[in-house]
């Protein structure tokens, strides 16, 4: 490969700008004057479309700019000051949000996981052990369960697993919150059997990711039960997260939820990842985790990784031993067939 050419980038799924339909609508509406703070007609239309898609006609929906911001605000609003949040040790809030939850005054109660997933049994056991501990008044009370779909390892919770976790949360009177940063890729995956209405039925709150799923930026926080989080608008404002030009986020979700775009946008990423995954296995590479979605985790010999990294931008994940490193490759809604071919020719 010509050293003067730019590297192929498979480092993440938010490297591109936005879907062309979003850019087109932003141009078409650029000079309109609308109300601020998400009170415009585009945001209202987006909320109605999301409510229909989730089959939750009374849901509260707020548009925020990014995943860490959304997680910190929603989790902080759902927890009491003395409570913490249960999460997988590999969860995004555990390792990739720079202590945002702790900075808000809440401890992340990290539990062991299997390929990124928490089990209902592990959650139930942790909650039970807290309430059975005679010293619990000196401890952080588990007050919420955090999961993501897909997980940090690109794996999926089945509908049965989500049902079981939701049942534990409800019996323990603890909210269940789901991070949907890459939700479009989960919904597009043939192995997935959990729908948006399922998430709305099983979760206290969740968010529909836009930043990694075709939007310039933005996440749609969905609270299925109206007024479950009182004064959330004010909390968002207090945290500096209320966009004056809220219509820019709302219009993006109005576009994503028009004519089924959000449900189609992930298929390209899943198809590209499946092709890459199959080729890697055929060529003798070791996949670190059984991910069916748009993230692929590959174990490289360090000597070979050095050569590949000079031509392809991947994300570092972790060392697996002294001579091997696990790297992440991510496809997206915008991954081209030409880039897939180029990747495979190098690897």
C-alpha cells in the first residue's frame, strides 16, 4: 500500500458525519426560526414517532448530545444520593466514561460478567447480599441496574435474559436502565429477538443512540412511564445539557424515525461485519468474543499487529498475554464495500 495514502479507519462507528438524509433536512430547514430547548415542531414530531415505534403513547422523551452525558444525567436522576448503580465490570459507565457517574456522587457497583453481560442471578445475589448484611447502613445501597444493548463486547441480551433481569429489578423495586448507544445495530442483527416495544415494557428508562447510528450527534432518552423522573427538563438544564437549538437534535431523530430509517440503517454495518468476521476465521485469526453485531474483537500477535496498524486504524482493547493484543474493529452504517475489500486484502 502506498504510504502516502490515508489509513483505512475501522476504529469506531462514529467516524463519519451523518446520513445524507439528515444533512439534506438540516439544509432544507436551516433558515427556519423555531422555538428552542426541544419545544420545536421537529422535536415534537420525533417524539411522536419514537412513541409509536416503542408503543408507549405517554412516554417522556428528551434529546441529549452524547452517551456519557445521557448516562450521567438519567442515572443521577433515578438514584437517591446514597445509592449506587449495578453494572458489568466491562460496562461503559464502569471503564469508558472517565468516572462520570462517580463524579456525580454515585458509586458504580461493578459485577463479574460473561462476555459483557450481567445475569439476573448475579444481580439478584448482589442485591440480596446487601440486604442481608447487618452493616449495610455503612455501605452503598444498590439503587439501579445498568446494562447496554449491545454490550461493550458487541454481544446481545436475549429477550428472555432481559425479561429475567427486569423481573429481578421489579421484585427488588430497583429501576432498570439500558444504554442503547449502538441500538440500531442490535435491532438490525438477525440474532436479536428484543424489540423497541420490549425495551419500553421492561426498562424504567433507556436511550436510543444516534451518535453511532447515523446522526451528527444526539441520543433520545426514553422514559416509558410519564413523569417517572419529575422535573427532568430542569435537571437537564441544571447539568448544562439543554440545547438552545434543540431542534437540531430533534430533527435528526425525526429523520431517523421516518420511513423506518433507524431500523434499516444498521443492516449495512451488520452485513459488513459478518463478511469480515467470516474472512478472519477462514484465515486463522482468533476472535476474542462471540460478538454478532458490528464490533469485532481480534487477537493479534504483536509482531503482526505492528504491520497491520501501519495500514489500518483499529481500537486498542486489552493485552491478552505478553505477546498478543486484542484490538477492536467496528463497522458502521456508512462502511463501504470498497473499504471492506481493502481491509481483507491487507489482513
